[in-house]
C-alpha cells in the first residue's frame, strides 16, 4: 500500500509517537510485508527470535550448504530487513549464512521501537545464533547500515568475545551529533531521548576485533565525517590517554568494559594500557567510495572485492587460531 507522506501524516505520527517516529520512521509507516529471499533465489527459513522482554521478531535465516561464517545483518531506520536481501545474496556467494534481523515494530515483528528495545533485539538475535545447533560453531560477523551500524556497534561492545568481526556502513557517531547539524532544531540536540552513542561504545571494542568501515563520500543523510570520526576512535582503541581524548572530542567516551544496564558508560574508567605498551589495531580497514550514497554504496565497483578480502583475512585468521 502506498503511503502519502503529507505534512498532516507527519504531524499526526509525531504527536502520537514523539521522537521514536523521527528515529524509526519505517516502523510507523503502513508498509507491505518485507520482500522474501526467494525473490533472489535464496534458500531461507522464516524464523522467530524472542527477545528478553518477550517480543517476537520475524526474521529470515538464509543457510549456505558449506558455510564459513554467519552474518547478522542490521538494517537502516527507513527500511525493513527485506531491503538487505541484495547484500544477503552477495554474502551468500561468499559462503556465509545470513540472519536478517527485523527490529521490533518493523516488518512483521511485534512491538514498538526504542533504543533499549533495539538493543534487546540485537542481543536476542546474537543469542539465537549462538544457541542454534548448526550456527553455534561458526564465526559470527555483525553488519550494520546507518542506524543498523549503531545497533551493530552496541551489540559488539557488549559481546566482544562472541563475534569475529564488525562491518559498518555509513553510520553515525550519535543521534545528538546528527541533530546538532540541523538548522534551528540543532540547538535542542541535548533533548534527544534516542541517543545511540556509537562513538562511546566503539571505544570499548578491543583492538584485536577486526572492523571494516565502508564509507560513501556522497552520503547526504549521514555526513561522511561521522565515519571519519568513528575511524579515528577505532584507530586508538586500547590506548589509554590519547584514546580517551579522541573519543571525547568526537562525542564519545572511553571505557574498558561494556555496560550491561543499557547505559553508555560515560563515567567508566579507561583501559589500563600505557601508551608505551600500546599498539594500534592491525586488522581494521577504512574503504571510501567517492560516489557512494547513503544506501547505495554497495553498488560501487570496489565494494564487494573489499568485503570479500576482509572476510577472507578474518576467517583465515579465525581458522588458524583454532588449530
């Protein structure tokens, strides 16, 4: 069913739902059910992930016959998980299983979205994969686009010993940082209730966990400097003094351990690694695409070769560490 995006529609939805409507708009649009993987000739199963607060998420599990890893995919705020099926087909061709996560309120999933709710959704998806008989023994790659990048950073920061790598595409340092650049309303960015402080949480991820940054330089939704700032923070992971300073400059914080209460941990202590003992992350990569837009960077010619190379290096390292 087509949606008439009239001013009255936006006013009505904002009055009903407040800030969540602005941050998670597609959850409140009367969209059709998400496209099916069968449209891309992908073998799949409809699965239900039940979160810790008993919300049922209707997701897709796409299984390869000889998988090397499982990719958990987190989509952007203006789409549903069916929009990730082209990506899924590409990852499938790279011998990966894929779990496309449908957040609460999105697609056919239950519930109403919020920052804490999506955090529970991501944790529930990871726990579901870890409990699955055929998936549990495989390396887990977490991928996120835009808002999905914030979701991916959050769940990775809380489960650093359970995932093998993190892939981030056109995401932001925090919601207040995005709002701060808006005319007039930017003065009120401190009032944001949905914060998604990725700059803070990225700093918690160990330097040993590989991160691939995929940055479209023609992104007019999330300015590319957000990816640049996250990259600067990522390069200093594990460094006590300089790392804390850089994270604070870019709207984040520095902390040695993940928080379990849903907070950003802004008052946590820094890692006990002196500068003279610190070595920079060796496996991270930052790839930029001059013509890449917010949601179409994957169409750039160099995109998938870089993803393939990153996965090969990550999975080869993972295999060798287990032998």
